C-alpha cells in the first residue's frame, strides 16, 4: 500500500514461501499483522508491490493463482479448487487476525474467506469486485445453462497466439486509463494457461455469492470505479451488495477496473485509512 507510513525498505524481509501449494503460490513480505492480497483474474501477486510500504507493522501475503504467473494449473472447477487452497493456507497458518484486500475475482475469494472465517477476518477491502458478475453481463441467464463446452470457449481454445492476443486487446484497453499498463494486462492473459483462462472465466460467470454476503461479520470497504458512469456503477453496487450489512462504498474518480493503476496513491490512502481506523 503505497505511502502507508514508511518508505519501502523491506527487500531483505521478502520470503518466498511454499513455491506453490496446490491452487496458489504465496510471497510473504514484512512482519506483523497479516494482510492478504488477492489479485484479479490472471494477475500476479506482485501487482501489489508498489503499494507496500509499512513492512514493520504488517506482514503481506501476496497470492498468485494456479494457471497464472507461471503457476501449475489445477483441475476444474478452477474457482473452487483455488478457494479451497486459500482456505487451507489460512487454516494451516493459524492466523489470529487477518485483513483481506481483493481486486476483482480476488474480491470474490475475500468474500468466501470472510464468510468462512468470521472470527479471524477483521476487515475486508473489495476493489471493483462483484459477487455475481453473470447478473451484470448476462442478466437472466441461469448458472446451470453455462457450461465449459460451448462454441465461444471452443473458439478461444483453438486460437493461435496471435489470434488470441488480438481477441483480448480491446478488453485490456477498457480496463485502465494508463496506456502504458495495457501491455501488462495483455501479457498476463496471453501468458496464462489457456484452459485455465477460458474455463476459469466460465467458473466466474457461474458464480453467485450474493447470499453468502449475509454471513460476513467483518467491516467491508467496497472501492468502485465510476465506469461506464458513476450512476451505473453505484446502482450496480447497491443492487449486488444489498445483503452485505456492514459496508462502506468509495467511488474513486478517473478510474477503470484497475484502480491500483489509475489512482494508486488515492487508493493506497483510502485502504490505509480504513485498515488503520483513521
């Protein structure tokens, strides 16, 4: 979290742990209260490194997922297998208290963790995450009608590298206002395991965590990009998170999906104030 309080001086404290534990790999930085960073779909855990500065107070656990960032793929369903790995990781480490920060699908994992481990999850930050993406992208479509085997998925799996890159370029352009970051987003997708990307995304379209929000007791900050407009974004969040009781919503202007790219300092300040009760 950029400009938390101290300058980043903890390179020597960086510890690579577990290499890969089933559905996840973990990099730990610092010491102190545990903060678990959960990136978006295809994104590496080190997407958060520029936002880490207070490594004497916090121990940051940077998660990367199976099939992405060079990690070995897991069997389908991708989401459920990665979720179980995350839950096991937290249980095996016997954490007394944790903070969760999740972007996009990382926010979905944060919701599942917070619902499962009510007694140890202190605060949760959800960054441009939706508990039911399908309802926004495919309104009225039932989860059971979405299958791995379909013409669109088959087409993506059959594409060569150039065709696949071309197919996702416009998607990447619409995710950030920072043109220099678009190439990173494209690289993460192109370099991912293709089956994980295609079928993992299918898992996300089937996912619906809206009822599970009722089980969360933690205080939750929802950070939102005003895209395609602030009115639409606010209406979507109000509808999607109606079952979440203890929440606060912050809309950060001039951002798209990758808020940490478009407004890094403001996002850092917002998260820091929330975590530290300021």
